[in-house]
C-alpha cells in the first residue's frame, strides 16, 4: 500500500503514513466504523432518555392535576357547590358549620 499524499510505501496495517502522517484508507475505515458505533450508542442513549423524560412529564402532569382537584361542599341552605375550604356559601352567604 502507498500513501495517497506523499507516495511512500505504507504497511498494510497502518492507520497513518509513517512518513507524512496522513490517515491511510485503513485508518479512515476504522474511524468510520468507530464513529458509526458511537452514533448507534448515542441513538440508544437518546431513546432511553426520551422515554424517561416522557415518564417524568406524565408523573408531573398527573401530580399537578391531583393537586388542583378540589373537593366541593354543597350548601345545606341553597344547594350551591362551594370549594371545600369555604366558610360561607358563595351564592346565599350562609355560614357553614
């Protein structure tokens, strides 16, 4: 095998030309293979991360929904629905016991 830049003979198993330092075809192929494997691992990692983020958002969304649901109290005087922490009916004004 010969270097594509300087033309010197290069050992078949060399990744770089020992004369000028340019990457050989073998070195380029190994680099491509390595980068391809890294890309696959990154893709797997991002897929896992996306699923975990989706789970976290669902938990947060459900938690927010639960915290905003309020119980109602029915006024015994007029039947109006009131929030559970009300002291007086918001329709007739009667005090709750």
